[in-house]
C-alpha cells in the first residue's frame, strides 16, 4: 500500500466536510526521503514552513 493511498481519503473527506485547508506534519526522516515528499505533493500538499519542536524537562 502506498503512502498516497493512506493519506488521500482523510484529506478528501476533510475538504468535502468543509475544511478550507488540511495540514500534514512530517518529521525529518520524511524530509530526507524525496519519494515520500513526492507522495505528499501528488495528493496536493505544498510545503509551507518548517517547525521546530522542543521539550524541556526539570531534570536538566
């Protein structure tokens, strides 16, 4: 099963239900895979911005 098959139905369902946009967050491993990014672009996703996620703990 391809990644496009797994992502396309929820994407289309959200738009059909009235969503104006659908967001997809990927991790760095996905960004390093040109085939993976191609799947996202074929179903209509476009890069918008990079987001950094940080977690801090009291342990230091």
